[in-house]
DNA sequence: CTACTAATGCTGGATAGTTTCAAAAGTATC
DNA sequence: GATACTTTTGAAACTATCCAGCATTAGTAG
């Protein structure tokens, strides 16, 4: 519950300003009367609010549209390009970055691959490069950013330091928050990649508008991200979702069923075997099908634990293996049904490789939402948006 | 995020009224100037708001206190007795009820035992009796209630019907919401007992002010209740917390280790054995200690799953066995430490047998908080509180 | 009894919002 | 091309709410 702080007349103006901004952010070219109705205000009041907002650069007029009855109305839009956010996904093989405007409209994205074996310095160099290229591609500089989220594997502390990364040993200890802060303006948030992928699904993916979501990262790693009450669940010490650490959950050994498949040519890289298993299973190979079934069984133990604990509306199957959802989904759902009191819907991720970076963008936007568009503060731009 | 709805001048007054009520609810006898400061308002504005509130019966004046310098100030208090809430806990052996005022101050509580084997009708009769006695003891009638929460085992649907109760077979299908609605005014909420016990701990128990809490019901049944972001987590279909249904979690077989203890005299009721085991363990009996250790190990598997998934600040050990926390706590904590990435604090429940009924009271109060003291509606009493 | 203190009651002024109405700028019709 | 109609605009009058400041009042202290 937020503190109900009483106020001043100017506070009312603040609230009304926010209501107008909110109305325009929901649906963009809107006439004055439409805004007034949406914000539940009278026309003159709306007019004055809009005049102020226009002077401050928050909204702009759109050319009036002809062809309708009566005097043509002025139309306003929210200037989503007043500020931008950046989402960066630092993965094992790839570094991605996406720039979006305040409406979440993507402006530019960039990616570069990096060797899994790359050291800390080299990986950070790639990060810098991708950020620079992404900003340049969008025609921006770091100073135009209002918030940035960096996604990484492993545990991250509140300061933005990677406390522990299992997949990338050299990564442990890197102070990502500090590093990226030097390159962009505005706050830099650092967050676990799996959680951000979950967030992305509730934003632009298959979990849109779901309140409670369990996101499964099914890939060479297995992980989970939780969205509870529409918000990312981090936990007290940012360690939520690590249910796979419990041996009884089956996630530690799950991939072994796939990697250990005997149908692949001898000497194949174990990681490559996985793709072959799914392909073979798709073709009806009985050994491959059995391996997939064993994998799914182990995966579903941990998943069932999460489902039973949280009773989500939806389970999203993401990660690299979600490309093979056609083979996985049906047996997975059957296993859940066996174990759960109420079986939620299961859907494969629709976002592909961009999921994490998208989630990072959304996370940055959510941060702005709380600190800039929040009742309690009123509109508070990091720097007053410059006029065109 | 709530819809920011713009407003009217009177909306500002609404907000200020709420701010004043909030200030008075937090700390009660307050002078006018103190209220003004707490609500961030000027003195004249506060005065007018208080005048209105007094006329409507929401606040009352307290006798001014002498002995200080200057003209003695009027002092106001929130009239917590303007309305009341009822919490009812329908357990296997006992039915409890608590009446509290709007501040959550307990006014009266009542309990009656009922046979585990009692049928539906008989149990409902006891419920009616306890409710009637509790109201009478507080000097109230059902019409004085603004909200009621009924706690029961098993799954409850949104309508207040018990969909499935494992412990009390005859209980499945009973429409508790409807039944109790006939006896009290105001909304009747029906909720799972375990969840309410968790809520109680965050209110008056050891988990005060913790944001994320896992509550374990350790007793003849094993269950869990989750508080996430300070709010009861119910899940999409009100089936959250049922992680014990998964065999891998160990909760199904956990009690067997205690019941099957060979140290009890032959023919002892299995339920009674449990108490003996704990007593023997306390005295250092090696067999009993081993049985307890085995129980704790199984209990901690499911607990670890919840902890790993949610990363709570605190685990509360409640339920009947929490009376033997001296024997359980230390090995339990050790087991958690073995399995969890970050081990939260573990504390035994401090509320005893009243936990569930207290949680029911709190749940009813929370409901009022949302519907009566919520910005968005302004103060909306179910019926305007009558003047004294 | 007088000086001091802090709350009260009141008045005027400022701000934000609403309602109302004539003027303006278009389209539709003859 | 003039007239009727429709909808937005701009301005004025009015109302509700809050704030600052000041004289008044009811106590304590010496």
C-alpha cells in the first residue's frame, strides 16, 4: 500500500497531468475532447494541462485530419521519442542490445557473437561495441538514454555486480552496473536473464496480460523466471527461481538424457547431439523419443513443483529447446497433468532469441514507469525533454 | 498499476480525507496540528476535513490533556469501533471465531471443539453457535459486521464453496460463503486456512513487516502458505501452496517417520505417537532423534523447493508440531542450508492455535482496506457509521 | 495578576476546475 | 455560391479547495 499523502491544489494538477499522459500513452492521436473524456476532466482543464505538457515537450500536436463534420479538432500525441531506454543481453555466445522509445517501440537492435571461452575483458569489449553500434544505429548517444537494463546469467546483487556465474566462470565478480554506467546516462539495472525473458513474455509474448506466469528456460541450462501479480519476482536477496539447484527436481540431470543419446555419430559434440535428438524424435525414432520423454519427465518434476507452489495461469516454455516445442509440448503437458492439482496452460515462447533483450527493455520501461510516471512524484523527467 | 483517474476538486478533498484517516489510524490520539503535519495539509484544511469526518462518525474527539504549555489542543482519534470484522476458523477438532474492530484490536474470541467425525450439518451447527457466542460476547450482532473471513481446509472456489477437502470428506461441496452470509452482514470471504495462518504471521507474528514469507504448516497435515510482496498469494485458481502434492517433495511420507516410531507402547493411537516422539527426542532418545531427523529431512525437501523458488526473507514453522520447535528447528535449518542457495531465517510461529482465526481477521481487514479506505473510491462505509 | 505559549477561528487571496455561451472553421445541401 | 448544420475553440462567470496570516482564546509559569 502506498502512503496516501494529502495535498495541495498543485498536487491535483499533477495527478491530472498524469491522467492525461496516461490517456495519450494508451492510445495515441487523440483529440482534445477525447483526452478530456479519457482523463475524466473538463475540456478547459484538459486544454491547460495539454498546453503545459506541450511547452515541456511531453506531447506534440499532430496535423488535424480533414473529412469529418464540424470544425477539425486538434490532435495530440505523446512524444514517445522524448526519451529512450536500452536493453542489453549478455549471453554465452551472443551479446544483443535493443533501443526502444518510451512507448516500448523498438528503434534499433544489434548483435554480435562472442566465444563462450572469451575472458571477461574481451566480453566487456563486445558489450561496449554492441551498445555503441546500437545507439548509433538508432541515431542516439548514451546521453539520450533514460534507463538501461543489462541481462546476464547468474546471481546479481543490488549494486549490479555478478556474484556468481556458473556458466561463465570468468564472469563472477564483474561489476556490470558500474561498467555500463560509464557509457550511458540514467540508471543502470542489472538483472538475471531468465527472469527478464519471463517478463518479456508477459509483455510482447504469449503470456500477455497474465498475472501469474512460470517461465521455463529449457536449453543447455535449465532455469525458471517467475512473474507474480504482473511483476517480476526477485525474492528477498534476488535469488528466486533457482529451484533447479535441488537435486530432487531433476533439472540437474535432465539434459543428460538428451546428450547421452546413442543415435548420434560418435565424436559429435554433446551440445550438438541435442539438436539431433529432437530432429530424430520428430521423425519418429524410438530411441530419440524415449530420450526426449525422459528429459521431459525430469523437466516436469521441477516445473510441477513451481506450478503447485504458485498456481500460475500459464507456463511458458522458452529457451533454446523451445524451438522443438512440437516434440516437447505434448508430453510435457501430460506429465504436468499427472502431477498437478490444477494444470495450467502450457505455451511455447513466441519471442525467440530476442526474449531476454526485450525483457531488459521492458524492465527499464517499468523502472521509468515507477519513477517518472508515478503518482506521488508527478512527471519528473531525468532531464526536461528538449523541444523539437 | 492502478488507473490514474484525473479529477475534480472534490476528488482532492477525498484524497485529503483519506490521508487524515490514514494518519489517525496509524497513531491514535493526535492533535489537530499533528494531524495536519502527518497528512501534509494546512491547519484550516485539516480542520474542515476533521469536522466532516466527525459529523459522519469516522473520528471522535478525545478529552484534551492538561499540563502542557499553551491552550490545550483538541485531540482526535479514529473511531475503530465504527465497524467490526469477524474471523472464523473451522478446523478438524475445533471451531474458533474472533471479532476485531477496524484497528484490528481483538474484541472477543470464542471456541468450541467438534468431533473430527462430525458430519457436515453438525459442524455447521457448531460454526453457527461459535459465531453467535462470539458476537454476543463482544456485545454485537451480525449486522455490525463489515466483513467476515471464514477459514477452512481444502480448496475453495471464488464463490466460497469448498471444492475439495481431503481431511474432512463430508466437507467437500459445502457452500460456506452462502451459509455464513445468512448470519452476518457485509461480504463473506472464504479462504484456505494455511494461507491465512501465513498472513497472520506477517501481521501479528514473527514475520511482521517481512515482504516475502514461506509459512510451513507442520502437523498431522503438511502444507504451505505464501506471502509475496506483503500479500497473500492465492494463484490463478486459488490453488497455490500445494507443493506437497508432489511425491518427490517428501511431504506425503514425512509424518510416517514419526507415526511409525517403535518406541511408543503398542496400541497407542498413531496421532498420539507423534507427541511421544518429540518428548522422547527432547530427552535424548536415539531412536526418536533419528525419527525426527528423518521427518525433518523430508519436510525440508519441499521447504527447500519453496525457498529456492521464491527466495523468501523468512520461513515460519507453524502448525501443531511447531510446539516442538526446540527439537525441530536446528536440524531443519541445517537441512535447508545444505540444499538452498541462500538460506533464509527460520522462526517458529508465535501465534499458537489462534493463528488461522487471526489471519482470517486480518484478511477481512485487508478487504476493507481495499474497498473502503482505498484511494479511487474515497471513504465508502458499508453503511454510514452511526453517531454515538 | 501579568507574561508567555500554543491552539483556535476567521478573513482574504490564490489556484484549479466546471459550466455556459458566442464565435470559428469546417462539411453537407440546395 | 449561399445557407444550414456540426463540432471545436476561446473566453467569461462561478465554485470548490487550499494556504498564509492575524487577532482571539484558554491554558501554564512566575
